[in-house]
C-alpha cells in the first residue's frame, strides 16, 4: 500500500471514530453517553423524561434545537443504514456519535 493511500485510509478511520461536533437533520448516529448510564429521552429539549435508551443503539436525527446554549436532537429509531423509524424524543446531542 502506498504511503499516501495509507494516510487517507487512516484519516477516514479517525473521522469515523471521532464524535461529530455538530449533528444535522437526517444524521445517523450511535447513542454514546459517556457517563455509562442510560440516556434520558425527553418530551422536549430539557423537558420531562419519557424514556431511556442504551449506548450502542442506532438513531436518526429528525430535528435540532439549542436551549440555553446546549444542543438537543429529536431522534427516531433507526438502523445503521439510516432507516427512519418511530419518533423517540429529544436527547442531549453531545451524547450522540454521528457519521
């Protein structure tokens, strides 16, 4: 493998492994709560807790909002391919790793 090809391949791996700095509508993401606890799913950004979701679950971002300077994502059930499933609720967006 040429050095330039190896560098490009390594950069691609690093880009996929790093958490996304900004999710956008339609992003396919993994739930990755660094606290090791279940991630709260809310009725609205910073609203009432309506459920919880475990790390490693694929979700799709349906909308984004910022409340008090913090990013929130409206998530839908999904799979690795980005299939749009049922609406789940709002989560703190920094706990998502998107591709």
